[in-house]
């Protein structure tokens, strides 16, 4: 977590790690389990929506741990000396802080960030730990849970609150804090880097992946059941736990590939290669089924309600669709459509595509233009914000809709206009 020291020199704080040890011959300090569990009960009392997660943590006593730390398997490693010198109310804040790392999946997120940016070793690990603490500490304290003196918050680096760990990592080097926080260590549960004291995936008392997901889901249920009791950051987390962000690029690509590869797409009968079934019917010549590459027509909504960024995403998807048909640009055509459809043009190079529009929206014209093309497409892909009327009848080909999300109260020129939902015959993937 933890309560952290500020970046300027300060007197030794009670939550900082102990020194090299007591006098020679001094008996080893044992963990005050009663005090530690009393602090957890206080945390449950003031943050009841986190009770399921707090009671799921298994305590492991270890004097080599600087303060308190967690691993990805929901074990909580505790220093007896740290517990001895912390007030119960502040120790309750440490409980909430550590379990917050696990609920927000900082372990997996830290691993992904380190792998993507090649940031390994003690320095980058500390940066990830500080950034994860920034994400947590900006709104978990107060209302019965005092913030420990020196707890690391975004304002120490004049950063805004409410951001994610990854956003803090991109926005600053955190070097002003690193020197004073070299002792900080919340365990692999905060940054994804294993520690020597951790028991690992084969150790006792760890939670399985399914059990961890179940704990997160029940905590999210508790937050959504009483949303007024939780700060905005936790409510936002609970919304994502119920409806996690989908890998829409993969989903859209899979939908297009499925439509292209489905029976009937690109199928044609030809007498050039007679059917093998002709052998069972003497004197009858049956045409053979010939599989030709599927043709795709992409209808892009270019109305005024679609942003330039969304149009840029649409062009990237055109390039991906071209790859899905084996790089055959001659098999992909594009139609720009607002209230009227432009000519279907073949895709030569994505960077040379000109998108025309900027008016109202009626994708029915785009569908009609796509179906008039010769040869007729086997698959139509519509990329739109959905604020359009749709064809009343199902087109004679497979349809995939990439839907740019809009809030339910999205503004339109007509305040009484309610857009139709995408038709049931279309495969719909929400983009972004």
C-alpha cells in the first residue's frame, strides 16, 4: 500500500519498515493476531461492501516483509513489527489498501505494462507500485477510515485524481518520490513481480482463478446494490466488473471472418468441375460446388454525428478486413454514406480512401448501393453509430455491424427522434 512517506525528508514514521533489528539476543517479535483481526473488523464496519474480499485474504506472518503485502493468490503477508507500531484505525486502512490492489487486478495489469514497455527490475517495479497506490489512495480514505500520515496520493506530484495506474505511469517519471519510497513494497499483487517471501502458485491457502473472480463479482454486487455507500472510483470499477470491456477488434475480426467463411459465402456451382455425385446417377451431369473468395462491401457512416477519430478507426478496420480476405483488395469495396450513398469504390490503399459525407444518416441508402454492385457482395460490414433507420428486410447476404457506442440520451437534430436498434439478422459488435 501502504501508507507512504512524502518525497521530502521527514522524521521516521510509524508505518515505515523497521531497521536492521533490535539488540542482540532480543526475542523475535510475534504477530499480534488479535490487533490485526480487530483492524480487519473495523475495515469491514466502515467499508461493508469490501467484506467479502477482506475475509477472503489469508494472513501469512513473515518478519522479512517491509510492512504488509499481497500476492496474486490473495495471501496477505504481514510484518509483526509493522502491526505492533500501527494504530488499529490506520491498520484498517492498510487492509483496505492491500485488498484494493487485488480487486483492481494490479498484478495482471502490472505484468502487461511491464511486458509491453520492457520495464523490469527494482526501479520500474517501484514505479508501478507507486502508480497503483495513486489509483487507490485518492478515494479510499475518509468516512471512518483515516488516511495515514504520508500516504502517497497523486497531488504529491501535482497529478489529477481519478486516473488509472497506467495513466499515472505514462504521465510522470515519479523520480521525485522514488528515493524516499525505496522501502515501499506491496508485493506482487500490486505490480506483478514475484517476491522472495511469497509462496507462489503452488503454495498453501491461495485462491484459484475462479475463486478470485467470484470474490470480485460479489464485491461488485455489493457496491451496485448500495451505490451511495461507495466512492465514484469503486462504482466505476463495479460497472466494469459486471460488464468488462470487450476486445472489440478481435470480436469484430472474428465476426467478419465467420461471415466470410460461412457456407454460401463465395459458393458457386460450375460444370467445369462435375460433382462427384454424378457417378451415382449414370447419364446425369451434376455441377460441382466451387468455392470462390468472398466479396465484402464496407458501408461507413460518414454523417455529422460520427467523429473524425471514429472514421479513423473505421479505416483501420477496412485494412483489417482486407487482410481477412487474404490481402485481396479487389474483393473489398467501400461505400461512404450519410443521408445518401456514394459510389462503391474498390479498396486500393487505405491511406488514399476519401470519406465523403457530413450530413444526416440513412444507412438504407448505403445497403441499397452495396447490393447494386456487380458482382454482388457476399458480406456487408456496416460501421456506424447506430443513429439511423435500417433496411426493413434482411439483405440476401450476411451482415456485420460495428457499432460506435453512444449514450442513451445522445443529441440529435430532432429531439423526438429515437434511433432503431440494429436488426436481429445482423451480427453486432460494439466498437471501442
